[in-house]
C-alpha cells in the first residue's frame, strides 16, 4: 500500500441561485493540491500552508485535520499523517476553499488506508471539517467537492445526498473579487422569515432546475436559476453585483447569482463560446473597479477530488 498520495480538490459553487443551503456543484477551473503521507507518530501534522500562510496549521483548527480526525475516529484508527496543502482557493472566497481542503484530505487519507469508505460515506467526514470553518457541519460544498457534478443535500439526519451528472455542455464562469466574506458573517444578514409567495416561487425553481439538469434542458436550467429569497439580502456585500449580473445575462448566460455566501459571483452557460463571451462581459464590468479579481471559466466538473499520483 502507498505511503504517500497527491490529490487535486476542486472548488465548488454552493446555493446555485434557488438552492440555498441544499445545492452545489464542483468546478474544474480552480482547486487546491494536497499531499498526504503516513507517519509513525500517531499524530496529524499540517505543514506550513503554501499560498495562504495565515491559515491555522493546528489540526484541530484546520478543516483538513478535523475531517481526517472524524474519519479516523469512526474507523477506530490512530494512523498519523503529514499533510501538505497548496492553497489556490482563497479562504472566504465563496468557492469552497475550506471544503476543498476537507474533501481532499479525507479522499487522500481513505486511499492510504486501503479505501475503507465509499466516496458517498466520505462526504460525512468532509462535512465535519466544515465545523472548523463556519461552526456548522454543512455539505453543500463538501458533497460536490468529494463526488463531483451537482449535489442535492436532501437531509442531514441522516445525511442524504443525491448526485446528478452535469449536462455535458454546461459551463461555468466565476468571478472572484479579492475581498473576504466569511460564511458566518454573511449568514447574519439573512432574515429568519420567508414570505410564503416567494417560497412557492423558489421551490418551483428548485424543481425546475433539477429537472433541467436531468433532461439537459438548458433553457429550463436558465429559467429556474432565479433566487427570490437570499440574493437580494446578500448582494449588498458584493461590489458591482447588479452590473455583473446584467452584463452576464446580456452576454447570453443562462443565469447568474452569488456563489456560496460571496464575494464570488457565478454564471452558468451553454457551451464554451458562450462562457467566454460571458467571462469577457463580466471582466469588462469589474476592470473598472480598483478591486483585484480573478475570473475562472470551466466546465462543471463531474469528477470531484482527483488522485494525481
Ligand atoms: P469558503 O467558502 O471559501 O470555504 P468559509 O468562510 O466557509 O469560506 O471558510 C473560511 C474559514 O475557514 C477561514 O476562517 C479559515 O481560517 C478557515 N479554515 C480552516 N482551515 C482551512 C483550510 N484548510 N482552508 C481554508 N480555510 C480554512
């Protein structure tokens, strides 16, 4: 059995417009790289993190350590691991920075332990890692990062995740302004009450979006991507949100909304050409600001965490 393994853990978009807290998908354009090696110390050791050196390296505070510990506790193992993280996804980006580390860590550890768990079972452990990031064990980023494609988190008790393969021509553009919005803070903006009429439109959209994904009906996907509840409350945190959305839709995006709790904004598109046009339209809007930003354009990833070597 191998002593060491390298993995790529993709970024992810959660909420996906109408699917607040229950829906997410994996993106191929950006992700973290991680190397896990077995050690003989019976302890987890996180090396200084490449990319973002202000992240905690104490295993109980880093999502990678917490997620692996949850797996080891369930397995009844005291195997030690050295964990190297090359962080490409900025923390607090809204594109699943913490989930990428948690998911990459458990997939890699599971491989080195002889695969005692299925990918579906690993979602549970990756989700435990999220407690270290936001105080909550949520799976809307962790599930697509582990499994790939779109994931519906139907229920938590017990965890019930449904994976849907992404239609083959579905592309995603994500613009990531380099400001940090912590999930915890963005949650404080949300009203605990939902107007019944808005809720009815919202679950109509969720049903439409899921059907559109199953039937590869891009028009239906586009019609269903609207969020009547959360976007309005959170968009105040995101510079140029309305202009970005308008530019993306005018350039032919199927829909556009906040990725996770922001500041990233995503647009779904049919085909690469449309995605490139949307990317340049969003670029045009944001280039007028003084805020640094990145734009990623890629297919929705059906793979989730990939083993590199
Ligand atoms: P994101 O949606 O980008 O994951 P969150 O606000 O949910 O943003 O998570 C970021 C928080 O998680 C930060 O406070 C960060 O310190 C903490 N964290 C702990 N371990 C990691 C890790 N390995 N990668 C990223 N963030 C981590």
